[in-house]
C-alpha cells in the first residue's frame, strides 16, 4: 500500500515477540503421523520429503483450511490464533491433517490468483499516484481489484500494467505475512494514506483484536491470505476488463474502478482459457436468441421478464411436453396454483421475511398498507425516531387508520406487533417467490391416508424474484422464471426410494439433451449458522438419507457445507457443457421442516396422525435458465427433437411450390415442424439461408422429385443424403425425433 514500509511491522520483529509454539502431530494423506516442532511449516515438511516436491508446493490444506505453505503449524493449532480468534480443531487424537497443494490441485489455482491480484495492485500503485486500495478477491475465472484513483483506467492501459506485473513476477519476491494489533494496524494504514482500509478496520473488522497483512517488496496490503510462496510461481497473467464499482458494493458509497484479470500456472492453460472466453462470446444466448428469434427482453415490459418468441416458445413447449409425459408415466399428478398469495402463507413457510431482499414488495389492498410496512421495517432496523413516529401516526390517521394500541412507551418489537396485527386484518399479497407453500396447501386441502402416499404433485409454476438490475443476464438470471417444480409427500420409510427415483429422473432428463458430463454437489447445512430451520435430529436424518442414496448410486459427488436450502439439504447437478463451462441445473431437496410448519398430516396404519416428509425436485431448474444454457451449449443448433424448425422444404422454382406444399403437409401430419421457403432465388441461396437459420434438414424438390414422389434430403451436419421417397424421409426424421437423438453439440470452430 506504499512505497515504503515502517520498520516495526517486519515479520521478523513480530515473530521475535511471539510465545514459543508447542510441538504438533501431523497426519499426512497416506495416514501416517509425525511429530514436529511448533515452528515447522508445511514447506519444511515438503522439503523433508523431497526438494522437487518443495519446489512445486503452492499452499497447504491444514484441517480443511487453505493456508500459506510458510505458516508455522503450531501457530495454526494454537488456541486464539491471530486472525481466527479460535483454535484450529484437529482430529480426535490431536493430529493436524496436512495436504500439500501443488499446481495440480484446484485449490492452489485460487491461491495463485489471489496473489496475482496483489501483483496487479502493486503494479497499479507503481504506475499511478494517490491510489486507494479497496478489495481484491478471486472470482470463478480469475480475480479483480477495486481502486480509487483520479485517472480513469482503460483497456489502452492494459499493456503497460501487464508489463509492470511481469517485471514484479520476474523478481520472484516472497509474500510475507505479519500480524498487528488493531490499533497498530489502523495506524499503519493511516500512515500509508489508505483510508478505505482504515474504514474497514473500524467497521468490517471491528470484532477482530488482531489483523493480518502481507508484504511483497515495497507493497503492503491488509489481507487474510493465503498466498503462494513467491510471485515467480505465476507463469501466465492477463488483464481482462475494467468496470465501475462502489466501495463495499453500495451505490451510495464512493465510486471505484474495478480491474479484472486472470492468472494460471501455465501459458497453455491461459491460452485455452482465452479461447474458451472467445467461444463463449460466440455462443452468447442473448445474441443467438435475438438472431434466431427465440426470446426478447423489452424494457417496456420490464427488465428480467422474458418474452418467449414463437421459435423459443416451440422449444419450451417441447421441453414441457416431454417432461409432462414422463411425469405422468411415473405417477405424478398435475396441479396449478396462483401467481400471488397472502404474505402470511410465506411467513408460515419462512420465505418471508427470510428472502425479503430478493422478493418484490408486498401488494396491499389498502393505500396505507405500504406505509405501515415501511414503518415496521424502519422499527426493525432502528432507523426511526420519536418525531418520525409522530409524523407516520398522523399520516395514518389522515388515511383513516387508527392504531389505539400503538404506544410510544412500547419496545420496537411490541410496536411492530401492533402494525402486524393491522396487516393480518387487511390483506397483504406477495408475487409468488416459491411454489412449495402452495403445494403444501394443496396436500392439506383434503384428508390423506398412508395408502395415498407417496403423493407426487407437479406444476410448471412461474415465480418472481426481485433480482438486482446489475445481476440480470438474459434468460440465465431473470425476475420471472418458470420452474418445472414438483413436490413429493411421503412417509419416512419411502424417503430413500423416492429420492433415488428423483435422482434417476434428473439423469434421464439430462441424457435426453445430451448432457452427460456432470457431478453432484451434496449441499449440507453449516452447523455454526443460524439461518437453518428445524431440529438437529431432522437435519442429521435428512443429510444421512441423501448421502446414503448417492453413495449407493455410485455417482461422483462432493459435499459442500453451508450450501443447503434453509429448510433442508439438497443434491445439485453441476453440468459441464461442450466447451467446459459448469452450470448448476437440476436439484433435489429433502425437507422435514415445511411439513412441520404447515402442520401437514396423514392417517397412518395405526390410525394416528403422522407428519409426511417432503421432497422438492426440479430437473430443469427453470425453463428460462435451462433453455438459455441449451442455446449456448448447442450454439443455437438444437438437436432434431428440440428444434423449433426441423425441416425446411426448398422448391427449385415457383413451378415446384405446389409440390413443396404437398410434401410439407405430409411432414406436418407426421408431427414434424416444417416450413416452406417459397421465396425467389436460386436453391443454393435457400440452402445457405437454411444452414444459417440452423434448420436440421432441408428437403429440396423440383419437377423430378414431383414426378417420382421423392425429396432430395439434405442434412445440416452431413450434407447431401440423396433422393428418397417422402415416406422414407419421414420415417428417418421421425425416428430421430422419437429417439431424441443428440448427434452433435456444436464445438469450437
């Protein structure tokens, strides 16, 4: 953060004041344990194994936490370690698990990129004066750093910044960590004129007694790490883009400049990544959607609200029909529910106010309702004073609302309860954020017996989320989305079989569109978080059930604590497309909590009331996101069974139009999506247009074909297939549709 660093903060001086570190026992991945002095680092252990390994070590994983390879293991094991504020927890025998991370480990790439963000910040500070640093985290494909500086950075500046970064990397200077008390840290940042870091220490780190820094040469940054041993490990870097941002993401705060970049261990990896970026641009569903008339988003309708154009709607209808037939054959019952519901419904489920920030504001039958809602929110936030309350009370009276039970002497919670009671009497509605509360009420609408379970309800239900404008992205991130939603109500004994069936259904759906490269993420709760509802016993039962099914299936899966829905664990399908990008599509969720919240019951074999278990599942996820992903995966060239235009009949001249129409009628009666190109011009131009429009097959007809009752069939992929009788062509095309054949996902050219 400065061209010079005060002497008292050197790592050596900090270390000299530290208490001796106790010896540690370390368990390596092969299961062996070894005792080491407390000052031993992962890098020293690597050196003891081999110098070649030590040269390749980038970081370490200690008891599940990624750390610098140069951190003393005793420091990590000690209670009250600097920036953690608590002891690292080892195994029951007290041993620390240690895994040395090299460039072959995915976690090491994230560490490399975080270090590259520091290198970039250092280069910017060398080139520009008066730079204030904000934050520099990693992203899925690289990293960024936010800066406050007077001079605007543009892409024209990238070459000189990259040159400075390469000069820094060439020096191979180490990343050195040191820790300071809060007051010392604040003074250091103040001395370095880094006011944003000072503010963050005062607010974001207010509960921390000590904070950590990293130094590389003259550059010092407030940072929790970890970092690679030295900058020389960075073999390939590239600045990607620059954009505007704000301090801590709040538009009311100071505007900043965000510089994006990426880094790799190998130049070949960078080259492949840049090629993937270019290919992704070519496949952008927003461009292809407009070019091929699939969907539109019109600001007059509303941002994030999709208009399905005829061709796109054909794709959607095909997907819906395909899944509807499959669900009916598997014992599901269709249901429908309204687009709005009373707020109390979502208060019962927990979606309101838990997800309030991502929901549209409630709808009120009374004009004063919105005012009382804002009033209650301000009470909860503590942003209203006595004068403000008096004004709101007067305004309510003017609008004809009396609140005799509202007393100035009450607590904020009591006042909110008075307002809430008024809201209960005067209807409040919400645009439906989830289908599950409605399906709970459908289950509850009639008495249920164990003989009726499992009960499987499905709906293509549209829900609404108030996503931030900056997060909207074509069909991939919208405000109105239609979920292929289903909820299964079953007994405890039926859970595993039903969950297994939903996993198989999701696999079947993905196979139908040629998506066979996927893994499953088992999303579990974070035991230390308060956001989850339900008992620990319920959560343990749900997580163990899901884990058991996945293990029995033999599917590859990884566990992700903290990623569960607030009401239960889930299995998310993470799908890779044909250019290697990962998408989260289908999901299956197990839920013991909503049945409890809605007091759902069925009559058991013992003639007593029992609580069902609920399974949420959506193989597509949402039709908007799934279709957007398919557009990019296939580059708009859908497989035959999904294509909005499967066959185009091309007459050689106007004389053959009548026969072309006859052929089209036969194709249409066979259930194929067909059009006739009756425009003027040569057939070669018509073929070219059909190819550009990504039509699967072209049926060329002229006098010869009319005379023999044939078509000259042309394949978008394989080209000319020769002449054949119309019936033979229909059989061939219908077979491809029936089998849902996926012959090609268009790869990079």
